[in-house]
C-alpha cells in the first residue's frame, strides 16, 4: 500500500466548524498530497476549494449590495426610506454570518470592498440616474464603517436613519 504523506496540522483556525474557508483550502492541500490509485486528486481538491471560494463570492456580493445602498443613501438623501435601511441591515447581517463561519475571510474584506465598490458605484449611477462621476472613484469608507450596524454615511450614526437626538432614551 502506498504511503500517505502527512501534512502538519495547521492552526486551529482551519477547523471545519470554526473557519470553513481555511478548512476547505487546508483539505484541498491534504488531498493533493495523497497518492491514492484511482482518486482524481486534482479535481477533488479543486471542488473542495470551490466550496471555500463560494464564501468569498458571497462576501463580495453582499458587500457590493451594501455599498450600492450606502452610496444611494449618501447621494440621494431625498429618497431615503425603510427599504434601503432594511437592505443595509440585511447585508450587514449576512456579511457577519459569512465572517463568523469563515473568519479568515475578514482579512480579505478590504480587498473585497475595493473590488466590489467599482460595481456598486456603476450600479448606483444606473439606479439613481446620477452620472458615475458623481460617486468617488474609490471607496471613502473603512471596512469597519461599512459593516458597522450603527453607521451610515452623511453623519447619521444609526442604521434606522434617526440621529442620536431623535432616538428614544435607552437607545430604542
């Protein structure tokens, strides 16, 4: 029987239950190290990696939609409404879900924001009938601001659209 190559166990962050993205790439590397007759090692490894990449795609898509609505919020204040707030909140929740299941993706968030911003700005121009040059060429917000449930562009500090003075006592 062929000897199976042993791969040193990576940091605990690559466990299936704590970081799916890292786990998928770790498992693909382990499969590639195997020499099992009849096993299509490369394609099996690629399929496992694609599972991990799906989380990264999800993060990109959620970031794009979030940025789109933040841009519309900033550049069309007269159209602000509950549906935009609902979309902003939902995207932030789903981004947090992805990051909690694949925490190693958190370090890629700045890169994902840079890439998704361009698409968000183009879509915002289409949806608002504003010229694309209206929107900054690159994202002016930090990743922390973008995913902060209590932050909105334009000085409003709460995602329900009310200023701090409009909020009931106790933060309701």
